[in-house]
C-alpha cells in the first residue's frame, strides 16, 4: 500500500468537531446563519431542548437547572443530519464557541471541549512530524521511533488529565496505533489500518450519543482503498467490517448508526455503496425491528437510484376509435425521456407544464420526448388539458395519490420530474423544472 500525504491525519483523527448553565454560539459569516436548534443526544434518539433565531451571528441557549450532563447537538441548517456539531456539556460551566463551516467549532469557554481540541491539535502536529519523517529520502529510524514515544507520552498525559470526565471517552477512543519499535512506512500503514478500531468501544453510550462513531466509521469507509481493488469493492468491504463491528450493539442504536452512515454516503454521492449498505444490512435490521416504513423507504430509494430501470406502468388510450395499451418500457420513439408526474388540478403544474412545453420545443424530438403522467381522480379535466400539449405522450393514472405509481416512484408532490435513457434507466432526478432544464442544457 502506497504512503500518501494525507494518510496519517486521515486515519488517526475523525473529521469531527465537538462543540459545549448557557451555550453561546457565534456563527460566521453572520449572514449565512438564521436559526438554530439544540438537542440532548442519546444513543437512539435526540431530545428536543430549544430553538432560536441567530441574531447578528449569535445564538444563546439557556439550559434550565434540570439539564443533565452529556452530549448536546447544535443544528444550524438543513438537512439536520449533516449540518450539526456536538457539544460536551459537563453540567458545571457555561459554554461559548465560535463556528464556521470551514474551521468547525472553536471553543472559547468550556474546559472539556477545549481539552479535546488541544488533544486533537497535539496529535495532528505529531502526525505531520511522523509523515515528514517517513517521507524523507533516507528515513531516520531513530527519529521515527522518537515520535512514537512522544505520541505514547502525549496519549498517556491526556488520558490522565481527563480521567473521570466525559471527554475521556473520546480521547481514549481516539488513541491511534503506536508501535513499540520502528516499523517501515508500509508495515506502519498496514498496522494502522488493522488497528483502526482497536481502542473504540461501540457500546460506549457517550460515543453512541455523539457523531464520533459515525464520523470515524465514515472516514474508514472512504479512506481505506487498498491497491489492486476498485473503490466500490473497497467501500463495500469496509461497509462489511463496520457492520460486523456494530452488530454487537443494541439493534435500535445500530439502525440509527447505519442510517446516518447511509445518509452521509448519499450526501457524498456514493449511491451504490449506500444501496449496498441498505440491501445487506439496514433493510434486514429494519425488518427485524418491524420498521416497515424504513424498509419501504429504502427499497423505494434503491429502485429509483440513478442507473436503475424505472418502474414500469401501463395506460390505455384511444387511437382511431380503438383502445390501445402502452407500457413505459416498450416506448421506442426517443433516445431519452422526460417523465413528469402532474395533475390537471395542480396549480404548480398548470404553471410549469407550459414552460416545459416551450423548452422541449427547442429540443430534437428524437433526442427527448416528454411522457406526462396525469394523477387524476377522474379523466374529464385531464382530457381537456392534454389537448394543449400535442408534443407530449400522455398517460393517466386514476385514483390519484392512491395510484400504484405514487408508491413506485415515491411521489410526494406534483409536478415531479425524472429523466430516463433509451433503456428507461434513470439518468437524472431533478428537484424542479429549473434543475431539469439545467441538466438537459449541460448534457446536450
């Protein structure tokens, strides 16, 4: 395995920021933040505490006397699962923290959070020293071994200073692999990977209540890609390991944990890996816990993922006085299809569909063809409306929101857009008409 410039920092520390009577957060730049919510975190849920408006970049939460020590989560934007940071609250002091999305949380007041920041910074500096020593043309094994000793002494000092405190859980879990004698760069990296989770207790409820296990695991999933194996296979192997390690935890926690991992994979556009996690681990776990809503959600997402064939459906139409049935997958009139679900009584549709019509008139009709699917209670309005759009292929699905296509396509609003290729595979799922137009313009 090759030694890369970021390997040491990537593997030794999670990409995580911990924030922490009152909790005051100073956001910058102030104009980018408008509101915030605070939750008390537990291994399986987040208990709502308060929310407030960020005024001139400052948000102040006043914790009542019943507020217990633990991990608190500050949410500052949506989606909430991604836009948040953790605060260690020991029940004994006020907390003040400066936050921006580049630097994360920088604590001004809060002994335990500042202890954690100091620890992380110390190990970052030592990691840089070790990286520099290992990448010299001629490696000085004595110098490398001395850095090991400094790491061991630093870890011991921080653990002794924080024993009995909440922060101790994070410092102990963050301990990296530290050799007792000189290792070559290749052996060091191999052992570093093998021992990545050696000091992490997945049943530690403090860690379970924080982002730590999620961030540490996600870093492992995307950061460990051995030579000679493609990234997707490597990511899936790493998912296997993470899922095995977390299997000994409470199933409700494990479900929450894997849901968060999946969400982060989707945020980073690692859709195939997210679906692998769902199929092999999260769906079986949700079934075990009788969480049918989650099972349905995960299966729908898999079925609607880019690259998958769109769910088929049929519709009847009258041609030359005779009834004829069409199926989506049997259409063969264009290279790509714009699939839009609409309703003749939907005000947004009545506004956007004419705009869609004007746009597609500029396109080659053999390159893109619109399939407009009406979700209707009855056909009268639909029959009148479709006459305005002779360029489209029109289909109707009665029972409106009870129609089977609503479930198959996870529809929650109209109009909803999808772009399919000639084989009816999803190539885009635009959120709105503007995104649809942008996608097609960029892919002409």
